[in-house]
C-alpha cells in the first residue's frame, strides 16, 4: 500500500502541470493583465479545493469517523477504558486484586498502556494484583483478605448466570459508556470477605486434578428442550507457571442409552498463570450431544473428568466425580 502512495499524490499533480504548460504554449498571447487575472483565479481555485478537502477530512476524522462506535471497537476502546479507569482511581485499584474480563488473553492494548509491557517482556511480565479471565465462560471468586475489583469489558461480558452471582455479592461502582451509549466497561467491587454463591454446593472432599488445581463441586443441570449444562467449582493453590499454556478439559458421562458420552470441553477462560493462592473460580460448559443420564431422579451421576496439558498433550489422569443433578 505504501508503494502506491507517491503515485497517488505526485503523478496526477505532475500530469496536471504538464497539461497546463502544454495549453499555455499553444494558447494565443494574452495581455499582461489577463495573465495576472488568470494566475490569481488559478491560485484561488487551488486554495479553495485544498481548503474544501481539508475541511471534509477534518469533519470526517473528528466528527464522523473518530467518535464512531465502529472506530471505538476497532481500536479496542474497552481495554483503553479499563486502563484509564485504573489510572484515574488508584485509591480504589491499588489495594485490590483486579480481575479483568477480556476476549483476548493478555490483551496487547492493556498490556502496553497499563502494564508497560514491551515486545521483549510481553510473555514474561507478571502482575500479582491482576488476573485475566473471560466472563463468558468463567468467573473467579473474590480473593480473600482484600478488596476485589472486577473490570468487565464489552468484548467479554459476563454470562447472565455469572452476572447474577456477582451482583449478589459485589456492587457496581462505575460504568464507562462507549460512543453509542452502551456500557464499554463495568466496574464491580467486592469487599474483603465477600462470598459469591454460584449455586453449586462444595463437596466434602476436594478432587485434585493437578498440583495447583482441585475440583470442589460438579453439578449437572437438566432441562426439557435444552442441552445439559455442567457447572464446575474449582479451588486454586496459586499460579501454575510450569503449565502456562493451560489445559484441555475432557469429560466422560454415562448416557441413558447405556453408552458413555465423552467430549472435550473449553477450559481457557481462566488460565493457570492467573490462578490466585487459596481461591476459587467457576466454569460452565454446555454438553453438546449428551442426552442425559440413565437415571431420571436426583441421585448423583458417576462420571469422570481429566485435564490434558496443552504444552505436551500429557494427560493428568482420569478422576471419578459424583455429579449432582439439578432438574
């Protein structure tokens, strides 16, 4: 694209000058006054054309294109809003642990503006006070002993169930609107000791899936006319830098036709580097193609879960899980 720009600007001007010179050489001689008037008219016309195009460009840039919602979205305005909000509210953000919901993990816009990460430090930079998540598929619970801020961007809004869980335990303290008036960023604050109740009762025993991650509860939601939903409550012991690429979650459940339904489930909404010590998070998964268990009552369903490392494909081993059933 850059290679054609000189031609776009210079060649037409050179051609116009050559055409005017050719016309001048072949036109009859005019009195000096007429030639001066012609030059003045040409200069005035040229200035008028330049001013007109400059005015149209100024209008489009500052009043049409610049403030538009499309431009805001294209230049990641929600992440810029998150950076600006934290910079403008240090008294609220510095004592708190910040959970930032984004559709892109370690979003480059925020990493550059707020974290001051460079190309050399982008992948190694860490901030113990900041954790990334995707509110469409996971919700980290408040960190104990300190205030917790949730910055929810418009690109990764909370799923309806997570929004209800969070609002029951945290206050929405601010909203940053985009050019269209819709929220580009929502800010929630949970007081120290606040508890989010995701509607999944923790089991009596934790099931260790990795050295840093335990499964606390698993609930299978069955509803007529809808695909089954699996809600999982996890306990974290802290970040897992050794397996920073994350894991793939695999599930196996008995089906009503006597077979075993098995599938891979997304598990990238709250990655190992973001896990906080002695904390918890919730994930939810739609079980596509699963017709439900054989038993129709409320008795727990015995199934299996395992995590597979994305770094080398190594499985952590199957764990037997009792899935509570919610009709």
